[in-house]
């Protein structure tokens, strides 16, 4: 993952996060998030459903979108920490997202 931050007017920050295809593929392989729209994926335990079965039932793009949605908070938190961005309120000389 790579991230960059850019200070904007009004004490705001633009945060750009890039995730390598390989890293995203790894997230897809180890995903144990709920099925899209909260439905059950199958009789398998979370994280134990054969990937091929998921691709047949849901489609590769649906799986990818769900993994991104599920992983986004972690990528965001990592990028905020790396950029030393204060997301709560402007304190000191750190930026905040508002």
C-alpha cells in the first residue's frame, strides 16, 4: 500500500491510497467478511468457503467489491497513521479531515 497526503484549504487534507493488485488479491484470498447484503454464503464456516464456489455463486467482481469494502477501514487507518493526520480536530500543527 502507498499513500500520499496533500494539505488543502480550510484545514482539510486530501488522502490518496493505492493498493497493489497483489496485496488486494491476498485480501481476497483471506477474506472472511459477510456475504454481500448480509446473506449467508453457504454452509461453510466464515473464511472456509472454497473460493471457486464463491466465484460461481457471486461473481469475481462482487467478491472483489465486498473485499475492498471490508478492508477499506484498515487501509484508511494505516494511511492516516503513516501521514500523521489528526482526523478528530485540528490540534497543534497536524492536519485533520473535516
